[in-house]
C-alpha cells in the first residue's frame, strides 16, 4: 500500500514539473514574440518618420540667394531669434550685409562722420582690452577688463522687449567689429555718440531756434534719447529728447572752433543761414537759424538797393575806361553800371520781436572773424542752408509766438 502511495506521489510530482515547464516555455514564447512585435513596430515607425523627414526640405537646403532673400525680410528681433536655431543660421544671421539695411533704416540719419569715428574708437578700445586681457590671463587670473568683456550682453534690449527672455545670451554674442554688435549697442543705450540737439533744454526760451553739440544715447523703453552737453551752461544733461530734435554732428567744425565762412559773398536777402553764437568765450558755439535781411538804407520794396537776384549791391555810375574793360571780363559791369558788392550783410533772427536787441546783427563780408561783446555774445562762422529739408526742419521748430 505504501509502495502504491509513493508511486502516486511521484507521478503527481512529475505531472506538476512538466506543467510548470510547459507554462514557463509558453510564457517565454509570449514575451519573446511581444518584444519582437514592439521592436518591429518601433522600427517601422522610425523608418516611416525618417522617410517623411527625407521628403521634407530644410531651410538650409535652399539656395544661398533664396535664403538671403528670406533673411533680409526679417526684423532685428527675428534675426536675433534665428541665431539660436543652429550654428549655420547663426553664422548667416550675424552677417554685416543683413544688418547694414537695419542700421541705415533706423540709425543712418544720425550716424555722421563724427559718430562713425566715435564707434571705431570704441571698438578699438574694446579690442585692446581683449588683447591685453588675453595675454595677461596666460600669466595670472583674468583682470577686470576680461571679466567686463566676457559679460557683455549686447542684446539685453531684445530679452526684455522682443520675447527672447528664454534664450541663452551666448546666442546673441556677435563679433565686436560687426554691424550687428554696433546696432545692438545703439539700441540698448550702451554707446554714447556725438550729435546735435535742436532747441536745447526742451525749448527753453534762451535756446529757441538753436542747435548745440551733445553726446547722446538711446532709451528703447521710451524711444527717446538722453543728452549730455558741455559743462558750461544752465544744464549739463537732458532726458526724453525726441528724434525730431536731433541731427548728426558736424565733423568738420568742433563746437569751440570758428567755422570758415565761405558763403558770405553769395548771401542775399531771403537766404536762410546758420551762424555760430556763444554767450562768452568760455562757452562752446551753438548754431542759430536766421534769414538774410536788407541793409538799413534799403526799404526792401520800391527803392531796394538789391538786384533781381537778391545780392546786396550798390549801383555806382562810372565812365568807360581800361578799368571797366577788366570789370566786364569779371562780369561785374553791365550797361555802364558797376555793381559793387556791399561790404556788410544783415543777419536777422525773426523769432525775436522787432524791438529785441537779438533781432539782427551786421557782419562784414570780407575777412569775417568772430565779432561781438560780453553783453550781446559773440557771433562766429556762417553757413548758408542749401536744401529745403534743412529749412523745413528749422521751420517746424518755429516758436508759436515771437520772443522778447
């Protein structure tokens, strides 16, 4: 009986072992087939995606001319955003030819020779700092200049104003001598450059219809400028100077230099001009707008001593002589009348009342130098306004009522 019981137990155990082996084999088969199915599906999906990607055209697959045409349509902030896409686009988006158009559109009117020279000097200074810091870093720790240059973020204005706050600052670093870097420094107000400001001190009565040299920088938050004038005067700084009150600085004449007046012999009544004026000899010159008037002994109407072309001339009857022959050759003789140019020319400032001591002054045409006194100030060089744009700009600044 015991023998039969042991045989039965052995049989059951064998059946259990066989069942376990069968279940284990089936489980492994199911898992293996499931993994193969998942792998096949994943591979199929990857191949399908790769095929779709191959069928798509990348922006960089476009011809260079087509790509340049697209990039030229982008705004400065859009060009900036494109620099973070990939290194190839970054190299293209910092190209000078793309930024020169933006520079000319927004800043070309104010970038005169003096401002350009100031920027070149600014770049040269930074490059010297980089060179010196690079050489010194090999021997010791980086100095302040290297840390300063390393922390330059020329496109901070884009981060706060053009939706680029989530992009790395390294994407916006451009070569220091590039137009992109120049544009960015102008936009974020890190570059002070020379310009001239109309109606200094926001139209103070003492500076109406004048234009003074200043150093300015841009404030993109208000779309206006800050201006710094010479230390002499009522105020050394001014804020919120609008674009309309600015023009490029004149590189040919510094604010304390006397302008060479080469137009005095051609001035005639009605001509518009600018003349240098300063309160004392310690002050820099400002440019003041005026109109050429008639001589005191000329009523400007019926008995005008001015010819049809407007030149202030005096008619003198003379007799024919050898001297007249030479005058004819010089086009100074007509019908026996010598038209001799008047020695003086009247400069009128019609923004002042007729009775104002500032209304007019008289200067000599020949060998003109600075004239004046401590009471009424000193008048310097004269230049004639030759374009309607210059004249219309002054007229837009004309005061609403005559000044005392």
